[in-house]
C-alpha cells in the first residue's frame, strides 16, 4: 500500500465549498427561495466544528487565564455608541456603481474586480463601462427599535463586538475587581453590509467574531502588543495550521484603522492568496476616551494610591469563519491509497467535528451490532462520536475520512472471541487492537496528545 499526499497549496475554494456542501458542513442559505448572496447556513458537522473553535478560543482566553473575564453584550446597542466610536461617520468603504452592468464595486479594489459584461477586464476598462463617482458607503446595517419608524428609533446591528466591551469597562473594573493589565473577552455575531462579499465564508455579511480587549498601562502597550501577536500565532498553530501557511504582517501606516496606532495581521495562505486571518491592534486610549466624552461617564483606572489613567487597549480580533476556512483548506487532501482515491480532512482531533466512529464490521451480525451499539452508547456520553452500520466497511471509512474523524473503532469477529476492537488511524491508516473496555480511556488519552499535521510524503 502507498499513500500519495496531495499538496494543500493546490486546494481550491471550489473543492472546499463542494466538500462542505456534500458532507453537510455548510449550505447556501435560503436555497429554496433562490438563495441570498454570500449567506450561509451551517449543517451538523459545521456546527460541531464551529463549537470546537469557539470552545478552544474561550479556553485559551478565559478558562486558562487569571487576567481575562467573559462578557456577552447585546447585538443592538444605543445608537450613540456608534456615533462615539466613529462608526457612523467613518465605517465606510468607497463604492462605485456601473450604470451599464448595474454591479457595485469597491472603488479601492477595482484592480481585484471583474467587469460584469467582460469578466476578462477590470471595471472601467471596457468602452461600455460607465462608472459613477466614488461615494462613501456605510457598512452598518440599520434597523428600527420599537413600533415607530423614524430617526429616533433607528439603530444598528453591531459591526464589531468590541464596542460592547468598551461600554462595560466600568462594570467589569468595579464588579470583577480587576486592574490593568486585564482583559474582557466575548464571542458573538457581527454584521457588515460588505460591498463585495465572497470567497465562500471568507467575507460574509454575518459572521461570528471572537474579540478580546486587553487594558494596559499606556507605557506597557507596545510590550503587550508583541505579547498578544505571539500568543495568537501560537494558538492558531496549536489548532493544527501548518507553520509555513501562516505569517505575521505589520500594517503600513496608511492601512491603519482610525483607532489604531499599530496593527499586525496574522495571515493565512488561503487559495485566494495571503489574507487576514486575525488582526491584533493597539487601539491606544481611543475608545475609552471617545465613550467618556460622549457618555459623560469617566472610563479610567484609578488606583488605591490615587494613580489615575485611561488604559490603552490591545485587541486580538478574529472570526470563526476565517478560522473555519483556513482549517479546512489546510486539512484538505485528495490522495490515492493502494488503488483507491480518497478525500481526507487531516484536522487536528481538537477541532474535528467527530472524534471517533464506531463501526460493526457486519451489521447483520447481532453480536457485533450489540457490541457496537453498547460501545457507542458509552462513548457518546463523553465524546462527539458516530455510529455507522450502513454499507461496506471501506465506504464507511471513507465517509469518516471526508469529515475528518481521526479514529474508527471496528467491531469484528475477533471482538466476539476476545473482547478487543480495531482502532484505525485516519492519517497513517495503521490499525491496532485494544480491549473494548479500554476504548473510552484510550480515546481520552489520544485527544490529550499534542498533534501536528503529518508531513507530506
Ligand atoms: N474590532 C476590530 C475589528 O472588528 P476587523 O479587522 O474589521 O477589526 C476583525 O475584523 C476580524 O473579523 C478579522 O480579522 C476577520 O477575522 C473577521 N472579519 C472581519 N470582517 C469579516 C467578514 N466580512 N467576514 C468574515 N470575517 C470577517
């Protein structure tokens, strides 16, 4: 038997979209009504994998630290929050319309866009193109609060979770009895009316952010900024991304957001090239100062010795969607095993949606079926596991390979004789026998093991 590993850099977004669709990770949303552009629904495996990503983030950010607390703020905040934060005035992209093809483009991304009538050309290049002047387009979705429509009831869906943290700074300072350096972490949906969403989940209008605002004495901000860039890079590598596919890129001065004095992006080599996976920004005292001015509530730290200052903020911010796509691209392989082709997701067991499958070799054999069912019932209490008794065993293995299940426990004739099962490893395809009574502790220990992506052969 030989295995040929595919090269991950050859993976296309179409292959990822097709796998997600085929195996029920992600579906186009509102499909029976013709869909809604760049909007997706997550199926069973997508939900399980997103939960793993969120849990891993919360574990690293909150559970395993003394200096960070959790928050879950509202999606719709007082509109004054977005005035103060600068989003009403400045959270905009420059937009141009084409009067000929009726498409909209980001004026600063024309080079990366395709003309609606002549896709081989950029917008504006063809004689038929008729572009409007650029105008600023605010990316916040508006809604109405209450039954009355009008300016006084206009509110926004949050475009970032961060502002919910800043406006709770005083609550946390007092009630959680924290002093800088300390952080507040939250995960939750954010909404942006992106002009050019696309590339599957990479840029969508509704996504789940995981943001942490770390409040520090101003003089220590550069040191903490470096610290968080390193921490976050290590965290992504710990999820299983290969080192050569991830890099850190400091922003040029002209790229910086209005609130940032320094930002570094952790980038992943997606099929569309190097792109932002996570941003780590030094937001200075911008947000706390703005909310102090606008609300009249002083957002500052006052020490017991009378020391008083507005903390600086270091912010690592990422979306589950960007991580989800990076993990799938990194893990996707098409390969030939013996004479057979298989598609396999070499996901880290930590993020794999299903940790193990329980498979009776012959489902009609009542002895094997009973053993398999009993083992499955035992394991499901502690782990995300699947029981599959339909079809040939080879096909069942390949179904599990495609969703990234790291191990399969197979119940066969020998199980009936000596109470052992076969463990099949997704990556090496090695098989070993272990006692059926020890499967749960074997799986628990295997999930604790450090994991790194297998080297390409
Ligand atoms: N609070 C800072 C902030 O929101 P950002 O760079 O605009 O900064 C942070 O967004 C992260 O959110 C990005 O690094 C990316 O992971 C994710 N993100 C932003 N826009 C997104 C979109 N339209 N679709 C998916 N993820 C997005």
